[in-house]
């Protein structure tokens, strides 16, 4: 069993780490305060091929797979979870097109997003749906060679950037949910102001309004009535990005806790002299190490997934475990800082706010446990 990284993996990890340290970390506080990622950051990520890591070169990607994607996301999210959130949601949307799209669809809609010239989105959630596809209210009506889509989507990442958005809608004729590739900013497409969320600032969540949006029938993704199957598959791969982002936050919390503990003095000595501080630091390190190998394992499994149900189970348990761990990790890091950990002058305060988001996005914790239990118990 070999746990070492290949040369390609090391190069991608190093490139992402260097970019994060040089360009993202210096403005991470600004991103948090303004809730906006500067365009030059997006451009730089694109130039490094970080928008297309897991996708084939023939569609504009880097062809490096999900294992490398995890390594890069870990580094980016350690500097700014908002930037990581943009990449994660983008890869979720593009992954659905990559898996279920026709050759024509992939060639048309993947090249620019893989290069960072556009940013992809994934739009299932609605004001009344939560995670229940039976409550979906957005409709698609067939008219000749087109579908006419009407509805509202909620909490959609990257909805303000140009690029493709995978939209789920209920076909009026059959009542079944299908998925469609829509070009953002087409006629009838509009968005709300970004939601003011607790953490992960810079990764915008918006509502999307679809008013008589005319979509060519050739943009139907996967086939009629395949919406739920596409949703289940794509979300499983989306959890790879969420887990990697959480890992990055955990790594950052570890670094901040150790840095503060070694620099903060008490009667002429670092506070690492206190056993309570040393125990907290050791517990943080233990938890981060567990998260790291679970996230790396999930990236490997994503590259070798054969059974969708088994991969859904592995993705769910990994996402739930890591996102739960980072809440405790960031809490311990705040405790190491004491009162200073509550101040916005210290990065650990932001890391704690970001951490709380993880358990609620792309499927709440209890839902992940239900997925795991269902597969293990052999439920259909």
C-alpha cells in the first residue's frame, strides 16, 4: 500500500500552494469582508488549469483526475474557503456535463469553463424543495425544438458568472424531473443579490429566476426524466470538493493554532508550556490527519468509481465526518487563542465561521448518515 504522491500530484499540489500563498492569502481578509473574489484571482486559477483538473484534455481540462483535484483544493481553501467554494461548485456543475453530456454538449460547454474563462453552476435547490425532488416546482414545457423553463432556484453558487448552469425542472407532459444545460444570462435569466451568509464569504449564493427561458431540446442532459439520477451521481462527486475545502480549513486552523501557541508568551515563556494547550494542539493534529487521509481516499475512489451506490456511501460518510471534524478543530483552535480567537483581526475567527457552513451545504449531516446507513443495509 503506497501513500506517497506521484510527481504529477506533487507538482499540482505545489503549484496550488504557491498560488494560494502568493495571491490569495494576502487578500483573504478582504475577500471575507467584501464577500467578493477579485477577477484577477479567477483568471489566475484558470491559467493554472485549476478549473479543469479532473476533466479530460480533449474538453479543455488538465486530465489529472479527482485525486489531484483534492490536493489543489486543499491548498486553495486553506487560504480562502470562498475561493474554494467557487471551484467546488463549478466542478460539480461541470462534472454533471462531463458524465452525462453528449459529445457535442461537452465540446460546446466544457472548454471555456475548464480554462476559467467561464464558471459553471448547478441549480436544483428551490425555496420549497430542500433536498426532496418530488417538491420541485420549476417547470419545463416542450414547444417544438425547444423547452420553455419557468421557476426559481435558491442558494445557487456562481450564478452571477457567465457560463453553463445545469438546471433541474419538472417536465409538464410527464411530471418527471429532467436536467437541462442553460447558458447564464440568456433571455429570461436573472439573479438576486447575494445572500449574506455566515461564512465562506467570496463564494456567492444567489437565487436564480427563470422566466420563459428558451432552451434548445438538444440541451437536455442525459435524457428525459433522468434528473434525479443525474442529481444523485453529481452530488456524490460534489462532496469530493466540499470535503477537500473542509480539509483545507482544518489545515489552516492547525497552522494558526500552532503559530499562536508558539508566539504567545506567558511570564517569558510560550503558552505551549501549559499541558492544556499541548493537549489541544495534539488533538487538532490527530483530527486533521484523519481528515486528510479520508479526503485523499475519496479523491482516489472518485477516479476509480464503478458502483454508484458504494461511491455515494463513501462520499457521504467522508463529507459528514470531515465537516463535523472541522467544527471541533476550529473550536479547539479558537480555544488556543483564548479571547483573541473571537477577534476578526485573527484568521481563526474566520475559520470557525467557515467551518460551521460545511455540515449544512450539499446535504445536511443527518441526510449523509441516512445515505450511509441505506447502502450498508441494502436499501433500494
